C-alpha cells in the first residue's frame, strides 16, 4: 500500500468565490488557517465551458475575473503559505494558471476527452488531478492508451462526484481499490461531496484513507448561512479545521502494510507470547524431550532471551540444572 501519511488536503473553493476577488482572497485565508495544504478554484472562462445558449452560461460569465484579480489571489496564497490549484478548462485558463504559479492543475471529468488539454497539463510538469466522476473502467483504460505517460506519481486520479450533496450510498469507496490497481504508479484521491451540514462531512473521508489516497478534496465556504455557490457540500472555516485535524489524527493509524512488528507491538509480543519453560526439575547434561517442556508466560520474559518454538530445542542438552517453571535460554543449551 502507498504511504497515505503524505496525503494532500485540498480545500475546494470551486465556484464559491462567485467572481468576487475579495471572497476569493478570504477563501484562501480561511483554507490556510484551517490547515489545508492547498486551496483550489475553478478558473472559469465561460466560452471554454459552454455555448451561450447553455443554461448556466451566464453563471460562468459571472465567475470570470480579470488577470489582476487572480494575481491578488495568488499573492494571498503565497503570503499564507498555502498551495494554489486550479481547475482548467482550455488553453486560456491553463495559461493563466501557469502564469499565476499554480502548484497543481485539475482536469474535470467534463474534459476527459479533451486530449489537447490533457497533454498540455502533463507538459506543464505540475501536479495534475484528473476527475474520474461518472467514468467507466473501459474509458480509463482508453485514456491510458491515448496518454501512455499519464501514469506518473505527480498525477492523481480523483474518485467522486457532486450530486449536491452526494448520498452516502452513492460514494462507492470500494472503487478506490480498483482505481489504485488501474492507475499505478500514478496516485489516487477522493473528492468528498457529502452534506456539509451533517457529521458525514467530517467522517466519510476517513473511510477513504486505507485505500492509499494521496489527495483529498473537501469543499470550503466562508459561512454556510450565506449560501454561496457550492456551499451544499462545504464546511465553514471552523468545521474545515476540525476536518483537517481529524484526517491528520486518524491517518497515523494506517501505519504500514508490512508484516514486520515495530515499537510497542514488539514489546507486546515479548510480554504476551508463551515461552518454553521446564515442565519439571531438569538436571544439567540432560537431553531435552518434549515431555520436559511447557509453554507458559513467565516473569520478566521480555528482558530475557527466551525461546518460543519447542522444536528448536529438542535433542539439546542443558548446561545447568533448571527448576520447574524456569525459562529455557539459548545460552544454557548445548548440542
């Protein structure tokens, strides 16, 4: 399993800035002070996303901001020490994201077949997130054939979708295991769109951690009562801080998939394992038989070079006498 201790928590501002530079800067500040590793915005130019007749075209137009405003957002992120990510939808938004010094780019599932954009994002050498919401396994396999270099560690394939909010039963977190197997050595991530008004929004993402995710997106809003765009799945600053704290706390429990005990587990084994002791008084020089042995816990066994496996001492001779219940030690045996 991958090392999930390196998980990147991304505060998803999305469209929650509503085209207002001040709201965008405040979202950066809120994300940073809540402990997120990065904040992400949708860098929207309406004509890259939809035709003028599309029902949300006017909304997309309202999300457009001048380059100078985006530079202020980038400056705020630098001042706050938080990474800056952007959803990009075409050449213009990609150029702007790179000019702003973005740490990472995201390709929305809407652009899954936009091969020129995918290639350009990969060429940027930035971290790249690729949304897999609504896609099939066959489509992903096709993507790998179209873009053989896409399976890089700096690329993370993101599981999840927005249903405003997404019901618990629709998350299909077990799919993360399938996704990880398909995408290696690229990474995987989870986009949490649970209801921001419920405890689910603090707990659902914990279930994704054991799958080895490298990235975790969670929506952030300044205040749920304001009902800003994308607020439904979002946590306010204080709630987001709780979310980050909980993820950081429980990710420690994952440890390693290796079957090599460490630290306190080694001490537990030394203290709890039954060790070989004399079943009766034994004489020096006596050849050891199974009838001479018992497996029992004994006092201070963790401090002694005790023996666990009876078969390893059969046929050996004692260098000195042992009383009943005394542990056998390797140093007291000879062949």
